[in-house]
C-alpha cells in the first residue's frame, strides 16, 4: 500500500498517468521514457498489420477507457476484441477467469 505520493507524471490532459510512491526517486531516464511514451503514435501504421491480435480491455479502466481500446481494435485488420466486465487497467488481474478464457479461445484458433 502506498502511504504517500511522491512524483506524479501527467498526460497531455493533465490526468495522472503514473504515480511513484514517496521516497522512490524518478530517474531522468524514467522521465524521458515517459515523454517518449506520450509521443508514441501508432495509428498511421496499425491498419497495415496483418496478424491475429487479441485486444483486451477492462470496462472500468480509468487509464485507457474502453472507447480507446475499441478504436485500437477497429484499426487492426484481424483483431478480436474482448471487454472484461469490471476490469480496470490490468483486466487480466481483475477479470482473470474471463481473460484466461479469452486468451485460451484465441490461441486455440491457431
């Protein structure tokens, strides 16, 4: 459990994307990586991918809302979308049983 918050790295909309516990130093490389992460944009080349993709998203994800997961899914030619009901930012944890089932079904298709 985090008792106190140290550094908060913000996204373009000024919402918190990453929170480091107090006392945990944020290195310059972490700060640079965070900026690179925010600048990364794959939208232009996603439609060119021609491989099966399982796109998982949690319906209660506060970091990557399902609308964005759906947008990713729609740009991929061969995407299977699975929304984990009640899942947060780590839907494989919050909806582990449903996520395992989706992954198993996806892989069995090959």
